[in-house]
C-alpha cells in the first residue's frame, strides 16, 4: 500500500505510554521476536535515552530499541529495529539508527552490537550498509545459536554483528 509521506516523519524518544503502539508495530513485522507490552513500556520509561520512535501522522511507524552494555559503556546493543510495512524502503531504519547515535545517551558509543537472524534481510542490509558507507569495520560471530532457544519455538540462529570502532563518522 502506498502511503502519503509528504507529511513529515517525526523522530522522538519513546515514553512508557508508547508501549502498546510499539508492541503492535513489532507484532505486525512478522520477523521480530514479540516481547510483552510491559517490556516495551519499560524501554520507553527506563531506556529511552537509547531508543527512538518514528511517527507519521500520529502513528508509530518505526522503532529502534537499544541499551548501553552494562559492562562497557562504549558498546551499544541494538535490540530491535522495526519499520511498518507501509513505510519500508524509505530509509527510515537508517535514519533512526543515525539519529539515535547522535543522541546524548549515545555519546560514549564506539561499537554497535546487534544479533540479526538470516531471514531478517532488512536489518542485515541496514547494518552492513551502515558500516560500509562509513568504512567502519564489521565482524559477524556466532551470537545466539538456534539450539539455545526452547524446543518447538523453531527459532533461527542470531549471529552477532559488531560494528566499530566508530570514530567521528557520524
Ligand atoms: C536488530 C534486530 O532487529 N534484531 C532482532 C533480534 C531478535 N530477533 C529480536 O528481538 O527480534
């Protein structure tokens, strides 16, 4: 479905009240692991210095969640990147990632980490092209293998992408 994108897309930090809308967005992607609504409320409340929402005409059409590694503040673990089906192929995910890294909460970040399953083509493309465009090294290691997930969930491998060091490339 084509959507009128002439009206501006607003990028902003989430708040707890966005939890339900974020949950619906993630549910509708069909590719991401759907967490509880409560989890998305917590992200909006306690982790919103490192999360971002894309909003179009009052609807949440994009979300990126991330947190600084508790062990190392120069590592940003990007948890989920989601864009609504109606708004794909417009560079919204890359804008969210770029804008997020410019936030105050990400000033210490030199490495980005994310696990991305093979079927999540959009995020595979996003992270690799993000690194390539800025000539930032990237490595992919095992991450969380399929056999770590509960039986019958039929979960794919979650290879770990590490991108960095980022030095004045934003
Ligand atoms: C970058 C990204 O969206 N990773 C997804 C990780 C995992 N499969 C999840 O939480 O959906």
